[in-house]
């Protein structure tokens, strides 16, 4: 049988997981990635057991330690409750991508060029794994083509571990700060992030400007919060948070969307990378078994759309001024 041709738009987490999972004896896969040099960037990602099991099925299960325990605090540092994260692993994004790269079959062809018109791709199936700015999403559901801007900006940074006992999230009116340790014993680092409402823009945001605004907004926060912002260096990443609009379908004709292209959400539930991995691996398994894409969708769409909506609700509740 002639292999089916699959074009994967986007070579990030979801795209690599799909390419790794597709049977090379059955599919001719072309992976389109516009910015491969960005793969070295990124903070650690929290992976829940469902994603870890999916990674294991494609041979890319990460070998990292569990993050330390954390707590939920008020923004001023008053302990509120412990945060339980059974089975969670903190995996640096570059390590996750490298692990997936290592199991992508050599038969997968790479095209390092942006896809402007996915309808022109010569393929039996076109999978949009191209994130919240997806160019494929509009072919699946035209009214959901454009990403949706939120009123929130985020700062992210990594530093040597200094305060593991203060890990967790700090919530206040209109403000969120998070701190998580990761890495092997003896060389642990801390990932920190902030989120607050802001009118700054347009993109790309200037990190120094966002930092100055955040230092002002978080001036009354706990010492660990203020310390992270004061020590933040030029490698701090500043972004506007964008989400995908609600989608009633992930499949239309020869087009499919997975990961953030289908359900990008605010990061409150920590499920973005997890759901991208599970989407991609289960889609590959469905295709390998000649299964019905509608049945795959029936399993993935309700769960991921509910998570997208819930994350937005949590963000609005926590950051209400």
C-alpha cells in the first residue's frame, strides 16, 4: 500500500510527538517548522502522568526528578494551603524537545519554512500543530481562525535555586507569582513567573518595560516575589497571553488541529504541554490503526475544551482587581 502523505505544520512539542508516533512504514511525513532555532528557549514544563505515559509509548519518557512540594500563598506570603501534585514532573522545554527529536524517524522530511497557505500543501492529511497563531485552525473552523488577546502579560525567568521552601503560587488581587524548583540534586534551578493585567503593547513586548511595571504592581508582595523581580536579568521573557477561541470541531476534511492550535489557554492549570502531547500521540495511534478521526475527536475535544474554559475562569477569578 502506498503510504499516506501527512504534512505536520509546526515542529514544536505537538508536531514532534506526532511525527515520532506515526508509523514510518505507512506514512510519508513532512514536518514544517518556521523557527527551529527557538527550540533552545523555554522554561520547565509540568508534565502529568497522562502525558508521561504518552511519551513512554513513543520512546521519549523523560528521566528527571519530581519537583519539590509547594504551597498556595497570599501575595503577601501568608500560607493558605499545600499544593499536591502527585505524579507531576518538571521537564525543561529544551530537554523535552530533544527527547522527542531523538525518536522522530529519519524518514521524516524537514522543511524549515513558514507555511502561509496550508491549503496548498501536497498531502492527504494536514495537521496543524502550529500553536495559538495557527494557520490551519481557520481551515477547520473559519470563525475561529484568529487568536484571542487577553488582558494579561506574563514574565518568566530561571535562576539558581535559592528558596525551595517558598515554592508554590502567590495569589493576590490582579496578581499571580509562581516559583518551582527543577533539575537534578546539586544543580537545581528555580523557574519563576508573574502574571498581571496590563495595557502594554503592541508585541513584541519589551521585557525591561514589563519588569518595571511588574515591580510597581508587586511592590507590596512577599519578599521572595519582590526579590525575583529585582534580580531578573536581560534573559527574562515577557509575553502577552493569547488563547484560542472555542472550537466545536478539531477535524474538517483533510485538516486536523492539535495542541495549542486547538485549545490554547491561559496557563493556570498547567496542562498546555500535557494536552499537546496526548493529542498528538493518540492521533498518531489512531492513524496507525486506521481508526476514525471523529472517534479520536470525541475523546479529546470535550476534555481539552473544558480545560481551556476552566483555565480562563480561574485566571479571571484570581486576577480580578
